[in-house]
C-alpha cells in the first residue's frame, strides 16, 4: 500500500519512529488505528460508501477497479518512497515519482 503524506506529517512520523526505535510503517499504522478506534464517524462513513457500491452497475464497478494503479507501479512508488527516506532520490527518480503520483491521483 502506498500512502502519500504531506511532508510535515511524514517528518513527524519519521521523527517519532526514530525516537521510539520502531519502523516508520509501524508508527503510521499505529496512528491510523488510533484515529479509527476513536472515530465512530469513520466506521459509519465507510459503511455508507460500501453500501453505495451496491447501486453501481458492472461498467461503473469495472472503471473503479481499473482506476487503481497497477501493482508494478504501486511497488515502484513504494520503493522510491523508501529510497527517499533512507538515502534521497536522484533528480530522475524524483521526477519519476512525481509522474507516478500524478497518475495515481487521476
């Protein structure tokens, strides 16, 4: 899974993960779980979204399924994010990441 975080949020979780001597992924997952547990509205919202899927026809469901990035592209985004965190990206890699992120947001 790829999560595109604003830089300030990313830095907050990165700093916390270093302080707690845990992986960045573990800190982000913990933050999401805490937010989900304490927010009944989130569960209600998700239930509503799932219920709306029942009203979509086959073509609409197909468009939704195809709108997700291919696994290969998602894996590349993830590897570029890890490289950016650990050692930084070269200019070409940063450009590639930006293009992949634009594609994901379409």
